C-alpha cells in the first residue's frame, strides 16, 4: 500500500516501483473512478496507463455513484487475480476511507436512501451546507467536529445515518464482536500475503502547499474548465453528484455558474485542495504503516524502492 496526501508524488513513486518489480497498480482514489475526468483528478496519462497495468480508473460515468463497499469488493477481486498471475498488487491513492474500509472491514451501515438524500439536498439548497453542518452538530457532535462545514458528501451521509439508525455515525460504525476482515488477515485470498504499508508525508507543509498551487495552476492551463464544461454538456449532472463535489470540479462549477470570477476560482480551488491534504494527513496520523518517507526529499523513488526490494 502506498498512501499519501494529494501532490505528494504517489503516482511517480508507484510507476517507478512498477518498472522495477512485478507490480500491478490498484487505484485507491474516489475521483479517478470517473471517466472523462482526467485533468482535475491528476489521472495517469495514456502512456503511463499503457506502461503499467492500472485498475479502478475510468470505471463509471460522472453521473453514477461508487461506494467504499463497491471499492472493497472490486479491490479484493483484483488482489486475488493479480496474485494468481504471479504478480504483486500495489494499492495507491489518497482516499483514506477506502484504505480504512479495506483494512478494517465495513460496518453494517444502511444503504443510501434516495428520497432522504433528495430531502437533505433540498434543505442544503435552501439553507446552505454550513446550516446542515450545524444540524449535524446538534445530533452527532463527534462527526461534525471531524467534517468540514462545506463537505457536502460527508455531511449528507452522516445526517442520513443518524436519521436511518437513530445513532451517531461513530456508534453505527462500531463492529462489536465482529471479526477483522482486513488485509492483514486476508483469508479469502489464496495464497495469503503480508501487507506492506508505506506513507508519503511532507517534512515541510509549506512546500506541499507550493506544490498544490503549482499543480492546480497547471490543471487550469491544461483546460480543467473546458473539461468540466464538456462534462456538463454530455451528462445530466448537478453540483450534488459525488463526481462534481471533487476538489476543482466543485469550484469550477460555481465559476461556470457565475458565482465568482476566474481569479477567485483559482484561489478557492487551491484552498480546497489544501484542506483536502490536511484531512488526508489527519487520517494518516492515526493510520498504521510500516515506513514513512518525506515526500519532498530528493531521489524519493529510489529510497522507497530500496526499502521495498528486500520485502518482496
């Protein structure tokens, strides 16, 4: 497993490892699953995808939904298939919920309720997501403290869980007496294998922020807004679709709707990406891993490869 915040260089490290070892890459990224969303997700380009086998990229349309449960099902199947071919699965990404679900298993949470979700979205349209975050704080203060007041997807799901179960999200997630079906004891894969978890973390948060700004500027130059404009033409989308809540696309949507100008788009896009990185780093601080590397150090790919080599 190769984990890290956005702009930490995960893709470059993964490709370098895959050229040196018999690896196949499974993407652990909730945005890369969407087809035709290439620029804003920093998706590997066609040459990279041709050089190394990648999975769970471009698997659904932007107007479809993909859950952590679906990811676990797909990832476990792919892991078994890759091992059966005599290769090694390398799981790479920054969607920490997917990593957590795969390693620890999923609680028996209720499925999404389309009517309830529509009602919550209508309330958000009328009052704003910060107002709904306030309602969440009244019924589930623990979850509200962990969720940004503008994180529509997580606010919606937390409110949905409270409504459907009568319990806060953290309580509903508890797996009292249930076995751990994480990868460390993956009995459904033959042969069994040992997990190696690597984290890429920034030694200098300011440098990571510089990288984030530089990469977002490059996305704008590459045509992020034109990509979004095309998606809005080709698909029946609203700002509430999970695909359109992705960082960059959310701010681009508001720009195209005339809510703010290009300069503000850039400012808000960079700020949202920095907030995403902060959330990812918070997850990583409580996530067990075998080795941590400063993602800003020179020769990062070689350093990681030297650590991995004797363990394969």
